[in-house]
C-alpha cells in the first residue's frame, strides 16, 4: 500500500474530504507567505521611519516627504494623519490647545486602527482552518471506517489483510486534517503576537508624538 493508492482507493466521501482539506492547506500556506511579507514590510518601514523621526529630522520635511510618497504604511501613516490634523486645527482661528490635541490624537488613533486592521486581515481564516480541519479529517476517518466495516460485513470474513486497507485509507483523512491545521495554528499565533507588538509600538509612538505636538502648539 502506498500513500497515493490509499487516497485513490478511498470512498468518494473520504476523497472529497481529503480534497477539501488539501485546498484549505494550500490557501493557508498562500496566506501565511503573503502575511509574512506584509508584517515584515510593516516592521521594516516602522523601524526606518523611527530612525528618521528620532534622528532629528524636521517634522515639516517628514510630512512633505510622506505626502509626496502618496500611500504610506505603518508608523509613517500615523504620523502623517496626526500631523495633518494638527496643522489643520492649529490653522483655525481661536482654536484651543485641547481641541488641537484631541483632533490630532483622534486622527492618529483612526490611522493606527486602520493599519492594524490591514495587518490583521484574513488571519481569522487561519484560526478557522486550525480549529475545523481536525474535525473535518475526523469525519472522513469515521466515514471511511464505517464504509470499511460495511464492506467486511458483506464479505462475511474479517482478517487483518482485509481490515487494514480500509482503516488505513480512513486514517489518511485525519493525517491530512492535522497537516492543514498545525501550520495554520502556529502561523495564527505568530501573526497575532507580531500584530500585538506593532500595536504596542504604535501606541508608544502616538504618546510620544502627542507630547511633541503639544510643545509645538504652545509656542
């Protein structure tokens, strides 16, 4: 018995279960590879921007550079949104410090939430795959074993050589379910931790940048 023969000789229901699990595994790996690149890019952009920001660069120059780039990501987007709202509120006649700072903070929080939503998008699919794949595989196993025993009942004679192939075919479904679930769960936990770390960095930056903006507003 080879692995492929176990799949090809399985019943139609078990084959459909295996096909579904294989598709879930392929989709999971495609999402994992894509999300690894997205999170790596977000960390790299945030680190690069922090170096420029805390390196003594002029805020107006950083803002103009961000505007010229068009689409910004990560911490740079938070900075751009907050500074744009700060300049807008500060330019209003009779604007009070509390109004200026509240507007800038709201803009930064909104930008940070949009960025976190983008980074966390579709990761729930990995959690779903990780939770349901073992049960789908178990369903295929139960169905395959049931189908094997029905065949044995019709044959009227049960020996190891007649029982083993049917049970082995059924257990392949569970193996494929675990193959789909384990990487999805590991990746989901890793991505959730990465997003949490970025969220903490965003919060710290917003607080520090708010203090800078408050000093600018009182000049």
